[in-house]
């Protein structure tokens, strides 16, 4: 056998001294598998090297694990000072929620809980607790897991505890989705379950979480707070990511915890009705973006900047500086190209369900780790040592039902396929639902320019109505917050310029309330939003007001339709970019009269101002007279007068109705005269 030029430390682990024993581990550290040592590096026959490896009694890795186990057995309980040995053992029913199957499972556990809380938040107080694992081989409470139990300080409905668990487990799904996009630092959200103390009066409920050792930091809140002393990029980027990845349907905020293991998050949804009272809806989303400054991680994930006024950007200088001072920096990468697809409105909870179904059919990474793999783990088997593993029911009926991946998606062929008892019907239904979500859920940017492009590329039915843009609603909430002085020290320092900027951004997104308010501001009319704001009465501003008023009319607002009809009818307040047109005026009058449904704000007013019979009477006058591009038509005028008379009678306007009937007869008389003239001419 030829000699090979090879270093002995590349083949054989370091030999320890004859006097060293396996119990001699006071300074034990999990070293690398092959320790460095200073020895000459002679040439070695390869066969001799492998023979030397075989002579070792125990493989190096196994020997190190044995030492690690012995070391852990010698570690004293850090909670020994709290004397849990004197506390009674209490049996409890544990309720666990699986976000994949949307099912609850229960089992029995034994716990010991401290009698006094060691900390409290705004709504709950925390107790130290030890829980014996159901898989433990001994009843030694010294090695039982350290947990934290939480209870509301004020009485709440029992359903609130279950809704909180659903929220945290759904937030965990979004955390896993964030990790799939390969950020510089991965995150996780702590597992939460519910304990029901059966032997106590009223059977109280407690939230149960693993105890997190370390420096606990609240990075942001559900109302716009941002931690400045310990500013980090990852928590803020995760919140921003959840907003765009969900298509603006929700945002995960109130990020807090130890390092990047978070707990007690809050989810704001577009509707503001899901989960609990901490869900502030679009108001909470607006408060987040009022203090959010995109950092390097936001840019690396392809997230877009939220539109702010230049005066607000000056106020954001400190947040930008804090982000720049963060320890996390990323390498340059290609920008993400966002492709827009049409989508229809689905609820925020359906977005989370879509995310789960998508990940059931795609591998999360090269080793196939995903929701399916995580769903197969049992929480109790790892709860003592790993707080990040999700809970999953172990009963057969609770296993997640798999769906067939759509064409082009990645899948792991080695994974098993779970089906329900009615496999054919259930699989078809699940596939149809997932295909619907796949088509209608899309990453949606945070800037108004791309939002407008998205709306233009959407289905015509979506573009024909306003009020569906969540981003626009957020800008409207920011305008209202500025008006209320939410971000000002005193009332005199309110930033009304930024407020009007957000009002216009909201209008550009198609929010009817914002469109009407912007139109009235420019046209010098009374307005309900930004009542203290006034703009100069100029030709340019007036034309801009007419443009917004026309947008409101197209969105279905009746008052805007009437305004445009009267302006095109009389020429008053029409601006310089348009001219009188009775044809266009008749069109708007007819739309206002024929409007038999609510506008985009759910309102309908055909009697309080400009009742239909008055609009019909004016149309009759225009048809009877003719002009400005409208041909004279007394026959149509007579019909309109009759309709106006019937409307006036319904509105208890008898004298006015008689007047309209008389005018209708006059119009019909003019028709007869025209017919006679035509006959005589022939």
C-alpha cells in the first residue's frame, strides 16, 4: 500500500490522557468532533489510520453525547429556590390547537403552580409552573419542564382564551412563512395551549407557554410603539412582511420575546372583528406604518416603502438611524419583481388557511421541513427542551388531510398522504378550495403607485366600485389620526399638510369617503374630514375638485352624480377643463334617479336632498327646450313630467304633482302640433 501524505488530526480524534475519565467533565464543552492538538504530522499508511479508528471503544460523537447527558443530569433546577416540592400536584385538562387541521385536542397533564404571580402585563398576570411530561419515565419534579401560566386579571369570556391560542398559532404560521423567504435571522413564535384546572372551583382556564430564559424585550406594540433602546430590524420587517404577504388582509404586530423567539403577538385584520379586542383593524395598521421605517431586511425581502409625506419622513429620521445602527446587515441581492394577478375579496382568516394549504403541498426547504413535517411532531415530546415546536393532535382523526399539489408546485414525493374517510369528496373539495385561494391570493405592495396599478389590472367588476382598497383605508385612518393630533405634542402642531396628503392617497386608492372629502376641500365646500383645512381658491384647485367629484360619481355616490349633472347643466362650478353638455347632464341625472341600491359606503339617499321627482322635472325641461348638444324631444319631456308627478304624489306634494301633470299635457300638445305641421308640410 502506498503512503499517503495526510495529517493524522484529519483522521483520528485527539487522544486524551490516560488519567482523564468520563466523570472528569467540570469544564466540559461540546467541542468540535475532531479536536485540535499539537503533534507532528507524519505520513501515515491509510490502512493503519482506519485500523486506529476501529480500536477506539466508543465513537467520538457518541462519547460526547454521553458526557452531555451526564452533564445535564448534574445541572440543578434553576427554580429550586421557589420550593415547588412543597406545592400540590394538580391534574389539568390541556387544550391544544392545531392551525393545520383547525382542530382542538385534549389530554390530561399534571402541574405544580406557584401561588403568587411573578410578573404581569396590561391584561394578564404570570405564574411560574412546572409540568410533568406525559413521556417522563420518573416522577422527579426537579427535571420537569419550567413553564409560565397566564390568566386575565379581569374576568373575560372563556372563549377569549381559545381565541388567543388561535391567534398565536396563526401568527406562528406567518412566522414560518417569513422563514421560507430566507431572511438573515429566522424567527419563531412560542407554542401556546390552555390548561383547565378541573379540581378548582369554576374550573379556571390558564394559558400555558414554555418559560423563555433571557432578556425579554417588547419590540413593537399594537398601537405604533417602537422600542428605541433595543431597536432591531427583524421584528419590524416581519410585521411589514405579514402585511404584504397576506395581501393587506392582516398584519402581525406586538412583537415581543427573547431574541427571535416571540410570544403574545397581536394580529390586526382588515375587518377588525377576528380574534380579540386587541385587533384594531385598519386603525392598528395605520399606527404601525406611522412609525415604521423600512430597513435592510424589508428591502431584501422585496417589500415596498409605505407612502409618507416629506414632513413625516423628517420625523422618521430617528427610526431610519435606529435601523441603520442595527447589528443585522444583509448582502446585496437582486430586487424582487412583483407580478400582479387579479383577486377577489376573501376574509383574513381564509388568507391564513390558504398559506397552510399552500405549504402542505410544497416543501419548505431541501430537507422537506414544512407544516406537514411539523404537524407530525407531538408537543409533549419536545416541550421540555424546545419551546418552538408546534402542537399537533396525536389522535388519528385529527391528522391533517393532504391535498394534491397543483401543476407546477413543488412537492415531496416521500411524504405520506392523509385522507379523510370520505376521501374522494373531501379531496375534491379541498383541491377546489386551495385552487381558488391560489388564484386569488397574491403578494400586494404597500405603496399607492403599485396599488393603483394593481387595481387597473384587476377585474372590471372590482374597478367599477371603490372602498375595497385596504391600503386606501389605512391612509384615510392616518389622515384622521393627524387631524386628531395623535402624532402631535399640542393641537397647534398638528401636521394637517401630511393629513391632506394621506387623504389624497386614500382617494387615489378609491376610498369613496376620501374622494368626496378631497373634492369638497378643493371646491371650498363644507367637509367632515379635516374641517380646519382650507386650500387656496384657484383655477387649478377647482379643476382638481371637479376631477375628484367625477370620481365620486363614478363610484356611485348620488350627491356627486347630482353635482356633476347640475354643473354640466348650468355651467356653474364646472371649471375650465369642461364645457356645458346637456347630454352628459342627462346621463348623470338618469343615473341618480335610477340608483336603486346603496353606494360603496352602504348609503342611499333619494329623498332627503334633490328628490327624484325634482331631477325628473329638470330632465323634462331640458328635453322640452333642447340645446347644448341635446335635441328637443317634447314626447320624452311629457313622460318625464308624468313620472315626476307620480313621485311628487308619493312624497305628499299634491300641488306640485298637479303642476307636473299640467306640464305633461302641454308637452303632449306640442307633440300633436309638431305632427300636424309635418302633415301639412307633406
